[in-house]
């Protein structure tokens, strides 16, 4: 007898994957350039040259057995020290190697963190719209998920709604900024209000409430926008970071967990993270990639390409009559569906060979997500289809 829950997850692929697979089949049928696939968040900009240079240099000059061998379970000490120094410099909050656990990307960072925290009866709050895998990871860890919608139309956190949802069972809140799927960056004002609320609730319920900050898009921001460091404002913060998007390395599976030293009993929280990593088999993240990212802290893929895509798409869609919040970060545009049922709208979009993800997958109805991490020519060529689609609603 198999585990029913796992069997269910394994046989029913996500709506995003299904659309992506549909796109592949459709492209084989009518040609690659005829299908405008905006389904998946796979970076379209190559990794910076410095990444390839580092890899070549390591292969040519380092001892191969050491380079490809196991590191210690939480990661190479030197790598963790470099990452800690970088975080400290950027955030102003203390960090040492003892706060850093190397992982296989944000998915592993989240899974490990959630497993480190969950006890029976605990609840985690997800702020909708949210990355769909949060629910999968949190429920497997043993959490009950409680969903709180963000404020429309700006998609900042609805502090009052969040306040009403927090109760004696609340163990953690997950935030994601820049956000997938909205592209919104939570403002400093939002983060300060969130921190204040969580402090009050910790006092009210005499317990720790952890803020899990999922940050794979931290460096993908446009204009003068800055992304506040939540650990500056709230002590019980755990950051789940990934280099998948910033360095365009999603297939290499590399990231880290940062347990703020200001967490209550930070050493014990970190020990629980190590324990969860061990129990899940997530020890010793890919050795060579640990070395690569440590040499590329602060480097990013060419964000100006995403910015160009963002400007073309946002300006054209606004002109045609679509409504969306202009994204400050990540590479997603969250567009209001012109009919109530976003899935029906996404289905209509397929007639124009536009593959858009209905927002129901992100825990909130009424929108579609457009991933604009595609070639600029795909965006330009798709515009007449977007125009024709909205005309149907006029
Ligand atoms: N969190 C968010 C918000 C994401 O969008 C993604 C991937 O798209 C992940 C986590 C997982 O990232 P990784 O590829 O580093 O596991």
C-alpha cells in the first residue's frame, strides 16, 4: 500500500506544470514561435559570466577530490562564513557561519525550515496569492495552513486581516518579497507594521511566532526599489534564500537558510534546522556550487532584460485595457481577469495561443499570472494576441 497523499501529489501535477506541458505539445504541433508560453518562472537570462569563470577556475586549479567531495552537513565553513559576512554587511544584522545552513535551493530551505518548526496542532499563515508549493511543503511538515489575502489592489500585507487570523496555534507566517506571483515588493512601512503586529501577538499568546522570509527574488528589482531586510525589524526571522533566480542557476539547486542570531534560542533553532535537514536527507548541498556562489555574492544575471520585458508588457497591456499592479521585482505580472472566473479567461487566452496561469493556483481567484522571463521577441510578438483577447470583453 502506497502513501495516498504522496501518490496524489505525484500523479496530479501542478496547474503551472500542466500548462507548460500543454505548451510543449502545442509548439510541436504549430511551431515554437506561434505559442506564447508565459507559464513558468524559468530564468531566460543566462548566468553571469563570473559564474562560468568561477567554475572553470575551480575545475582547473582545485583538488578534484576535495572539490567534489562531501562538505560538512550544514555546508562548507568558509562558504558559510562568506555568506554570513555578506548578509551582515547588507542587512546590518549580525551573522556568522553558525547562522547559515546551505541547501538545494529555496524549496529545500522552506521544507527544512517548516519541518524544524512544526509540532502537532501548529498553524502557518500563507499570504495569498502565494507560491503553490508552500501548501505542499507546510502540510507535509505537519502544519495546518491558514490563508490570509493580501490587500487589493496594491497586494501589500493586509495587517488587520492578518491580525484576525493569528491565534494561539500560529507558529509561523511566510512572506515572499519580491513576490511570486504579483511582482510586488513589500514596503518598509509594511514590514515595520508586520513586525509590530507579530511582536504584539507573541506577547498576547506568550509564545514565539516565526517570520519565514522566502527570498529567491531579492536581487531582481527595478528602478530605485529596495527590499527591506525583515531580520532588521523582527527578531524571530528565518530567511530562506536561493540563487536560482538571482544568478539564473535554478537547475543547480543551491541556496541557504539564515537563522537570525536574534531569534529566541537561536542556537536551538539552528540545531532544529540541522536536524530537519538530516531527517529529510538534505545534508551537504552540492559542494562545487557552494564554492561557486560564495565567489559570486552580490552578482546577478542581467536584470535589465527583465526590466525591458516588464516595461513593454505592462505598458502595452495597460493601453489595451488590462489592469495590473506594476511589478517592482521578480519577473511576473499579475493581471486582473476581465471575467470573474480566471480559469475560464485563461482557457479563452489559449485560443490566441497565450498561456497564462489562472490565479486559483496561488490561493486567490480573479487574476492570471504572466511570467515575463521569456525572450523580448516573444513579448513583442504576443501583443496583438493580448489586444485581440481583451477586445472580446468590450
Ligand atoms: N519560492 C518562490 C516564491 C518561488 O517562486 C520558487 C521558484 O519558483 C521557489 C520558492 C523555489 O525556488 P528554488 O528553485 O530555489 O527551489
